[in-house]
């Protein structure tokens, strides 16, 4: 179990630029989640994949956000035309089954200037 | 809709004393309940879960939690706090087996501060 890996750890970008984050889940986990966490708040659900299928999306995920998991392994989260309000920690998690705990990566901290 | 409430932003306790971090939830059907801990600039670490069965569940680092269906609560407890327990604690809930959604919903977190 090598854990969930997220890259990069930190990203600073200028408003209007596009950014992409990567998540490598635990290898045998078929369920993958993206969350966003702002200071002083709990993680907010963004989207959920089972294998390569994106089965749930939050209304928080505006048209500028897109997530993919092309081969049911790693996943990417892209934010287009970033805004200052997108500044947050983006967390990825994976799990094996509905009653299994989520295993979280250490997150990607995005700062939009 | 699912929701979780953690009514205390911060809990202060002296080392060696028992601690309780409160959580109440709302969900359709039977809940799956979880507690996570977060240290600064890190992801969340799983502590314990309630799926079914015994209402008292034991988890990592000496923590336990009691599921109370009538009060829709899942409070986190530890008999004797350590300074190293100081961290941010999150309660989370999702719909149980057969539920329409796979979302795990988190509370806003409770900062536990253990004084030496």
C-alpha cells in the first residue's frame, strides 16, 4: 500500500490561467473521489469515479472544472480560467467498497493570484 | 439531503482527561459514519467507522465512538487525552447499502487542543 499520491503539492497561478492536478490512487481501489477544502472548512465533495465512469458531480463543479479517469487508474482535475475563489486545497481519495474508508492523498494547494 | 453537524469549533482538554468531540448527522436510510483526523498541511487520516452492529466502535490511537440512532449522533471519545492528539477532527456520513449516492459528506471540523 503506497498510499494516494497527488501532484503537484503546491501550485501558484495567475487568474485566468488553466491548471491540471493529478491523482494516483491506491492501485486496487476502483473508487476515486475529488474534494475541495478551504481554510476552516471540511472537505467539500466535487466528483466521484467508479473505475473510469464519472458517476457523480457536485453542483460546485462549474463548467470550468473537468475531471477524468481515462483508464480507471489515475485521475486528473483541470480548472480552466482560474479565479481567486478557486484558491483551496484539492484532495483526492480512493476506496475499495462502499463501506470502506476513504484513503486521502496529501492534497494539492492551489493559490490563484 | 445528507448533512453533518459538529457544533464545537474547538474543544480544549487537559492531558490525561477524557475527551469528547460531538457529531450529529442527517441521512436517508441507514448511515455509514466515519471519523477522520487531519494534521496541518496533510490529507485526512481514517480513525474509525460505524457500518452496522455494535453501537460502540473502537478505532486507531485509542479512540472510540458511540452510534446513537435515536439521537442521530456519533460522538468521538477517548478515555485519556494526549498532547499528540491535538489536531482537526472531522465527522463524515454517507448513505448505507442501497443508497442512491456514493458521496461522503464531511462536517466543518473540530479543533482539539490538548494542554500539557
